[in-house]
C-alpha cells in the first residue's frame, strides 16, 4: 500500500483523501485484508485460465489450431491475456478467449458467418466496432474452423509471406 502523506504527530495516513488513524489498528487490518482479498480476486482469473488450458478438450482444440497455423510462414504463438494467441508479422489474428471455449478470430466476412450459424459464430458488444468475431469451439465444424483460420492469416500476412505460402502449396 502506498501512502501519499504521513503526519507523525497525529498518526494519520492520507491516501487519496481518506484519513486512516494508526492508533486504531483494526482499521488498518481491515484495509489490509480488503487489499489482499481484492488482489486475490483480481488474479484469480489467471489461475482459472491456467486450469482450463489443461483440460483435455481445450488441449485438443489447441492441437488442431496449432496443426493448421504453425506450418504457415511467419506465424508465431505468444500469450495474450494468459491465453494462446497467434500472430503474423506482429499482428494478432486469432486468440483463445479466457473461458477456453471460444476463439476470437479476425474476419472480413463476419456478417456471413453470424447469419449462417448465430450459435457458433457471434459478436459481443465489445467487438462490434472491430473486425473480430467469436467462434464457439464446441459447435464449429473442423472445415469451417480451418477456413476461418487460413482466411484470418491471409488478411494479416504481408505480401511477401503470401507469396511464400503460394510457392509452398504449389
């Protein structure tokens, strides 16, 4: 806890306009326990994500996604919000959400996919102004997921990597 000002005569701390009397130790201990509880709640989601990433279903989906993406030129995998994310040329194009059940993926054809199957492909309010879409991994077909992943990579990859990919596939 950082305090802004300490007045030794009256033993008061001033923190963001709040006065805390040091002679009453219960006030401090309540604040300390609240601070510890807040910290634990704030970091609890990271622990939950780590647990979910170890589940067999999540591992299977990640193995499938890696099998498709890692052979592509320029693809790197780095954590983003404690979950695996895939980048090309330092630009993110898909990542696993914190619930480990949905995939956030970049697409220019969001309307087409959400109209085709709104339970599998959807957008929350947070992503309305972006070109990202959420995909429910439990219900998406492997062919659709592969198509989406390759399209997202193509949308983000520079020309040089696209030409290299074309040479590899011919």
